[in-house]
C-alpha cells in the first residue's frame, strides 16, 4: 500500500473510532435541563459522567498510541483531540454556563483535571510511539529531557495560545469557542517549536490548558457580580467563553497542527 494512502486510511479510521468512543459519553454529560452541560460537573450524575469521560479518554488515548506507533506521536495527539472535540460539540456553551448557575471555580478545577489528563495522554503516546524522527537527540539533558530547561521554555507558548484564543473568542457560540481553542493551540504549537526546536514536545499540548486554568482561576476570584449579568451588559470575560472540554480538544488538535506547521520554517540546529 502506498505510504500516503496508508497514512490517510489510518487517520480516517482512527478519527472515526475516537468519535464513536466519545459519542457514547454524550448521554452521560446531559444536565438536569436535558441538554449537555458546559462542565462535566453540571451533568445530572456528575460522578458517572466523569467516569464515562475518563474511560472514553483512556480508550482513545490507546487508539492515539497505536496511531503514534504507525505514523507519529503528534498525529496520535491530533486524533485524541478530534475525539474530545466531538464531545465538546455536544456540550453546553458559555451561555449555558452563565445562565445555568455554573461556577467559574469549578471550571478552573476542571481545567486543572484536563491539564493532567492531556499531559498523561501525551506522555503515554510519546512513550509508545517514540520520539519524533525529525528531532534527533542532542545528548544534552537540558535539551533532550521532556521536562528540561528547553521544554519548560517551550511551555511559555501556552501564554501565546491564550492571547490568540482571547482574540478569536468573539462570540458565545460553541463553534467559535472550539475554533478559538484550536487557534490558540495552533499558536502554542508553532511558538513552542520555535522556542525549543530540538526538544521533543512531550507535554506541550498541556501548556495552553494549564494557562487557561490559571486565567479561569484568576477570573473566578477577581470577578464581581453574576455571570448572567455579565452576558447582558457585555462584561462577560472572553476567556470564559471557552469551556474546559473546548480547551482540551482545541489544545490537543491545535498544538499538533501548529507544531507540524512550524516544521516548514523552524530549524532544529539551534535553540
């Protein structure tokens, strides 16, 4: 089989399987109002919803590991992001978040949980798939280590991702929120590769989610008044339009796309 046909076939089959796995969790995240809640905590049975989402995430992470082994780790993370993205499309928007009585503090906590899940999944995919072939080892710990000085510098790209997401989150629609998260992830992936071109991006996909968690936490403690009132008077923070699951999906898929895009103009010869 031609290598291009093989890559496309693997990618299509993997995305379909990822979508099916997360589609099974949609009924679990339904809130008492009969629609998908914006947070997993807003589900009618939050513990069951959290368990279902975790199991689906673990299953699709395993699929991403296989894709990573067949293609590469970054493509595997993209597949995981598309699966999470399907669930994100079926959950509530920031308007449901504001008018449904959700808590910004809970949103920040969920973002912390998603940060841990994304980091763990990324670690697993790179562990199974192995390092990216176009980034050879330098035998320098600060550069080769996935948590070394170069890697930590690349995580600052999460801040660039948040800035781009803030600009892109122009409306409260679900598509706009996911799109903003993907664009933010894309920026983080590209900037992360520019900051650390010789370091494997093992945990880079978690950086934008972690940055958004910090932003949500700050907003949660600094914001005054009701969320619903903010929607009405226009003071509703833009970054709150991106729900935790939107951020996870957008970061996984967007960082993968941005990191691959940056390959065309970033040299691995210098840091």
